[in-house]
C-alpha cells in the first residue's frame, strides 16, 4: 500500500510503498477514506534530531476516518464495512481517566509506550491504518468522511477547550479566537452553536478573516499590535471573558494576555512556541485561569460528530491525493490553506468541496 512517511529528520515526507498491516487479536484494520493534515505535524517535522522522540520512518496522519476492512481475533464491537472515525489520543484503557473516556488525560500512556496514530504510531496518511482497539472507533452515522476527518482533532480540540469555559460564556460575554485556520474556523462555529457569546476573530490574513465572517464571527480584527486595544474598545474596556489562542506564538500570547478580562480564561491551543507568564506581576489580570488543552475525550468526539451531523459545524476543506500530500504540507506551512487540508488516500484526483 502507499503511505506518506516522515523518514529523515529535516527532510520532507515521502510517499512510499509499505506492506498492508494485518490486525492482531483485538485490533481493527481500516481502509482510510480521508485523513486531515495538521500544523502539529509541521511542528513535529520541525524538531531537531537530538530532540526527536519517535522512531523513523513514521507514517503521518492523526486525523483519520475509514471503513472497517478486517477484524482481529476477538473483535465484535464493529463490523466489516462500517464507516468510523479514529479517536486519536490512545490511553491504557484501565485507569480512571480512560474509564471515563478521557484517554487524552491518561497518566500511564507515555510510560507504557502507547502513542497516537501519526504521532509515534503508524498514522492515517496511508491506504490502510491499524487501530489498536475498537474502543478508539466512533461511528460516522452517515457523515461525509471528508467533513468528518478534520473533526477528530481540529473539531475535537476546540470543542474540548470551549466546554471548559462554558460557564463564562454567558449573554453579554465576549470570546476571542486568535488564528482562523484549521482549528480556529471550527472554533468560531462551535462557539456560535454552543454559546450566546460575541465572537471576535483575529488573524494576520485578510482571507482567513473573511472565512471567519462566513462561518459566524461577529467581529474580525487584524492580529497586530493594536488588536488588544481594539478588543478593549469593543468590550467597553473590560476585555474578553475567554481568549482562545490557536497560534501560541509570543506575539499572539501577548495579545491574549492584554485582552483577557479579570477572572477570564486564556486557553492556549497552538504550538507556536511562545510562553505565557502566569502569576502576580506576570501581566495577566487578577484571577485569570490559563489552560493548555490536549485533544478531548471519546464522548466529546461523539458530540462533535453529532453537531456536524445536525449541520451546526462544517469543515472548510481543500482535498488532495496521497501523492499530493507533500505539496499540501508545503502549502500549509506557507499559510496557503484556508480551513483544513484533507487527503483522500484512494483517490486518483482530488475533488473540490
């Protein structure tokens, strides 16, 4: 089968031929119908060799959906031909967090060498992907695979982040979304679907700000040195109750710190390498909470897919073949992808949506 692999540190990923994996006891083999590309893949491929934590070569892709192609011994929870999404943050399955479906918080996974697909384990940017357990599969229930693939991370992560701040997103409140890319454009829609808050979107790209308006942002602002002052002006000087930073660079975190209200939330999702000073004298208003969410729970993924199935959330996508995936990563790195890039491993040519 064909797979997109990161083979050498510092080099572009390559499309190669590898054997189709065979499911062992308890495992499930999926025929991949769609797989999303993520900025975190670029972050991983940007790590220097001395810091690189995974074995190479590594098949990329941590956003995947497909149909069940084969079952390992003992698997009865899914059936061949069933359309499913892959829940990515695999845990041990035995601790309290995993028992609650919160495998993104599993304290034992790292010590046991359990790694997510595409982030240490073979991922979904291939014609087939092996899933370690049927508990990591969620039914699509008729949802378009191209729409569903980005929701497994780009939808799940902001949903998880927003849910933690729902008590503060009341009528009259304001939330700021910094970065209207793959995650940010879905965050805007989730905020509109889940809350009555005013949504203010920030980005350096006018095209992405236009996308933010199309998907429901009430206000859009260029993310520059005046952005925080403009947010203060929009909120009568109080600032935003919730700031979601999907970039995570020094400049955007400075905007977040300067625009959040007293007792507000600053949630850092992006992997831009910046730091946020927390503590008295650190620049944040009193009683601000800072968080750094990691994916979400299995039940939250089910909820995101349900929202999409009801037409309340929609991924803005550009599709590529597997052979075009290296080019798609280059365009993603250059900021030329609006929304999410989605690869169709079994397609001979992309189709526009």
